[in-house]
C-alpha cells in the first residue's frame, strides 16, 4: 500500500475481518464441529463433514479457519492427510456438554444478536432496538414479548444465560466474603446457575431464585444432579410482585437492561424490602471511570435496549439515591464485575 510497517493499519484490518472470525466460531458451534471432535479426535474434513452433515469442501475451509483462529489443532497423518482436533480451550468452553461450555451463549449470539447487529445502521439512525426489523415482530418487553413467547426461543435464551452464568459466577461469588448473609434472593436469577454456585461456596447460605413464571416453569431442566435444598424458585414479576425476603439481593445483568425510570422503580422496591445491613450485589460489566472501555460494554449497548451501561461511581450514585452505600468493588477480569452495597 506504499505505507511503511508502522503506518499499516493493523487494528483496522483486524476489525474489518473481526465479524468473519466471530461468524466462523458461531458456525462451527452451530454445526457441532467441536462436539464431533470431542467424541473422536483426529478427524479428516471428510469425516467431520459426514458427522456434521455438511459439504466436504465447506467443512475443510471452516476447519482451517478454526485452526488459524486457534480454536482447532491440525496435524498431518502418515498418509499425508490433514486431521483436526479440539484445542484444550475448545474442549473446555466450546463442546456443548462440557461443564463450562459457552455453546448456549454462542448460539444466542448467532441466532439473535447477529441478526440484530446486521441492522446496526438502522439502530443508530432510529435510536431503537432492531428486533422488529430482524424478526418481523414488535417487542415492547424483550423478555416477555421476544424471548418467552416461543418455547424454543425461550430455551435458547435460558441456555445462553445458564452458560455465561456458569463461567462467571465463581469469580462473582468469591469477589468478597459474603458469608455473613444467610439468605439471598437472585433477582432475575433465571436458571438458578448462580444461586446454586453461591450455595456451594457459602454452605450456610440459602438462595431464592426470583424470575418470571415462564422461566421458573422450565427451571427443573437446568438443575445439577447434586442439587441441594438450599436453592428454591419463586415466580413473579419484579416490577409488579413482592420480592422474597432476603439479607442479600443479587442483581446480575439486570440493571443495564432497563430504562432509568424502571431501574428506580426496582431499586425503590428493593430498598423497602431491605433492613439496615442488608446487601445488594450488583454484577455488571463496569465502565472505566473515563468511560473509554471496556469495549465489550459499549458494543453490548449497541443492541439498543432501553437501558445503559454504567461505571462503578455511576452505580454508587444510583444506589445511593435509595439508601445504599458502596462497601466493596472488584474488577474480576471475568465477564462481569461485582459491586457490593449495604443498606444504611
Ligand atoms: N441474572 C441472570 C444472569 O446474570 O445470568 C440472568 C440475567 S438475564 C439478562 C435477565 C433475567 O431477568 C432473565 O432471566 C429474565 O427472565 C429476568 N426478568 C426480566 N424481566 C423480569 C421481570 N419483570 N420480573 C422478573 N424477572 C425478570
């Protein structure tokens, strides 16, 4: 291009190709490439193609793309053929039934987030979520109108939440010592993945998962085999119904979804439930105080839900208006950060 090495726009070139890399990961997950390679390693493109019911040529290209992205390993057999295996990271995080699998979340990205982001210009022009343009249906409340009307879409969403909750919960539950709280309520706690891990880490803690009836109806499907009786489920709407009594309220990936008005409504309700000394654990991606990153938060905001991303001091101001003081803060380096508030 006539420019010297330093001038070459590496970052821009990476961003130009970034969407192809994401889609290659999504397609490999959706086609269960990592799953067939976990059953038998060292498969040729033809063998993968037969098992995932795809073309040999397409599979060969997708496998090589995955090798180049560090998701698969390739070696050459004695007969000169290339064979492919999962990397250690793919075995842990991309095989659908591995304990920390992100498979569920990746399918959500492929089937829901990707179509929404393909209308990003319209989202920016109109300042609205593009659900209707992408899926042909209006949605006032993303959960009740978009995700929970169809059983199949609801399960996909629940699987997505379950998979990222499992990856992030240990770092959140151990961000600070929460053992002084004996009862907790996971508000919008979905499948109970977080609740279960909290009871594992805090043997004296009981957790009530509070979520919409449509979600609670499916919670049985997500319970671990060694489930304990310290996790219980209560169905309700956190804008309309009373919340279960608890010493600690967990709000994981809840506040960023809603308008300021609804956030105040929810915090007001929480504040009335809480006695002095009760806690609220906010788990969100925290913006840095200069509001320049992390880009994960700003990119998530582009899905244009009615809510917004905040920094720790913005959460502190917000919860302060409802009588909560920030006592602990941890950047976990995981998917979500944690801030603990205590009622004055
Ligand atoms: N807290 C979970 C986590 O971090 O994995 C799930 C977060 S998910 C983004 C939001 C959750 O809030 C969903 O499980 C959804 O069903 C629940 N939710 C949405 N609106 C609700 C309402 N009005 N009342 C109760 N739960 C609601």
